[in-house]
């Protein structure tokens, strides 16, 4: 689980790098970089959440009310599996709001919904 949480943190770093690099290329290339970063920063925590949800145990409540869509989630990794699914799912929600690829976003939402009923 620790490796998955570390990958989640790295995916956040990747999207931040994409935003920075987007300033150095054309608008279209920048948008492509950002979208790729957001997809990675959505897919990785989704996998963490799915893995954590499958691990059983108590689930922590999600933390709400972030001022920024890119603010670090302090609840990620809270307990081994207990809060990971909600913290990572929160990261997924944050990134979905910025994605332009609605087909990808729709597939992600389906996966989140499946986890919610599990």
C-alpha cells in the first residue's frame, strides 16, 4: 500500500510539472501536457482508492472544503487502507473537475461509483 500512496504523491508532482511546462510551449501543446498530467493524477489515486477499498477495514470520512483543486490532501494514507480509499478518491474528484476529456472522466466516475457501492 505504501508504494501505491507514493505513486499517488508522484502523480500530483507530475501534474504540477505539466502546469509549469505548459507555460513554455504553445497553448495547444500546453493543454495536451496538462490533460495528460491530469489523467495520470486521476488514474493513479483511483487505483490506490480501488486497492484500499478492496482491503476492507474501517473507512475514514472524506475531508471536504479544500480551497484549491491542487491543494495537498492531508488525509491521504491516513491509516493503512482505512482512509486511503477516501483520500485518494478525493484526489480523483479534484482532478475530474479540470479534465476536458469527458469520455475519460465518465469512465472514472463509473469506477468511483462501483467503489461507493462496494
